[in-house]
């Protein structure tokens, strides 16, 4: 009897500590990008106010080696660069951030993402913040960190950052070491141990290897690294039996496209959860898939609603966190559960 009681107490302690470790998180994808133009400081402040645990930055470099928060290595989709600098177009019809100085980029108007249709700007998500309304700008990586750290001071919270190194090979070919630049900024702003609230993400395994084994040791810091996985084809070995174990020598977690967690072929009657999350967890890796959107047409057919989509991924598939354009909805969902 006494033995059973002790065992029960031990089990309870184990459950409490593992559930504390397994606290599920909400990552604001490009800020509260479902409501305000992606990656603007306004979208980040809104995500912060909505209670996101981490706020994402995509990082790209300018001609004068400054780091800006921008999803694409080009400025076409989210700014009026084509209107202001028509002659700076490259042969492929794009305007590259790396061809512009920070001062030039600061003069651009940022907006909701769009594509050109018969010369007219048509926004990618028609139900989102109207293009051409109000006034927004592209910010630097440091400005965004200062916004989040400033809010951490004024609110007493400790919200994390989740930077992504964009196009490391492209930057290197242009003579820029973006990973070292990002790591140096992390160090400067006090993100120096795995306990600090930062996840550094990248799609390139080769770059993450360099970051873990050369750049972080050279800077004398440690931070959590996340391997983004867009499909099963880029690095087939990651999907082998021991793939996640191999990966665990380099990174602390994975950020898979959500179709790699619950297959796109799933239906309401037949949900197909892959073994990716289980394999990652067995290897000690966290799993933070992307991207969860509640816009019309963006909820996969196997889910009844956006909340049902969250239920299936957070709890049926047991992911540890997820990237969403609608952080308020994910925060509310987790609080209600
Ligand atoms: Ca990203």
C-alpha cells in the first residue's frame, strides 16, 4: 500500500515535470500576419499583445551589410520597390534586397503581400489588411529585437524570438556571411544559452552544421537550432529509420511543413498521422510545424474548422508548438483546452 502510494507520488511528479517541459507553444508566423502586413513592427506588436510565446523574424541582408526582417530575398511582393526604383530590376525581373542600402529600403512602403495581375496589385489573401492602406515600413533585425525586449521590460513577460536565416547560400555567393552576422546580434542582445528564449531556424542542413560547429563556438554562445523541413525530397536521409537521431547531433528541433505531420491525403474519416513527430520526440527533438492559417480555403479538408486543425496537430499528432498567422486563435485554443 505504502509502496503504491510512493509510486503514485513519483508518477505524479514525473507527469508534472514532463508536462511543464512539454508546454505547447504558439509561434507568431511573420507576426500577427493574418491581421497586419507581415513582418512589420505593427504586426509584431499585435502578435505580442495576442499572447504569442515566440515571434518570428526572417532575416535578409542589404547591400551595406545590414540585417532586415523580410520573408523573401526580394522586395517585390511586399513593398512598392518597383514603383520607386524601376531601374533597379535584375534580368530575372526581381528586385533583390541585397542590391539596396538600408536607407533606400527604409524609404519603401511595406504592405500586405501581393502579385501583379494585368499591372494591378492583387493581394494574396483577399480577406486580410487592405493593400495601400495606412503606412508601414521594413524594419531591421535589431529594431525588432528591441521592440520585443522593450515589451518584455514594460509587461514583465519573457516572449521569445524565432529568427530564420534566409538564403544562406545566396548570401554567401554575394559575399555575405549572414549566419555569423545573425549570431553576433543574438550575442549582443543577450541570447547566449539554450535557456534563453530563441530558436534559430534554417532550411539548409549544411548551414545549420556550420552554425552549430563553427559559428556558435567561435562566438562562444549556444542557442537552440531548428531544422526546417519543407518536403521529404530535400534531405531523404532525415526520413530514414535513424534520420532524426542523426539530426539530433546538430539541432534541437524540427520545423516541418504541416503536411509531413498529418498527410494532405487525410480525410475527416481517416486521419493519417505520420511517424515523424514520434521519431523526432524519440530522438529528443522538438517539433514546430508550419503554417496554420484560418483564411478562407486554408484549412485542410480533414479538419472541421481552424480550431479542429489545431486540436489534431497539437494533441492527436502531439506537436510541441506551431507557426500560425493567427496567434490569437491558437492562444485562445490552448487556453480553452
Ligand atoms: Ca520563416
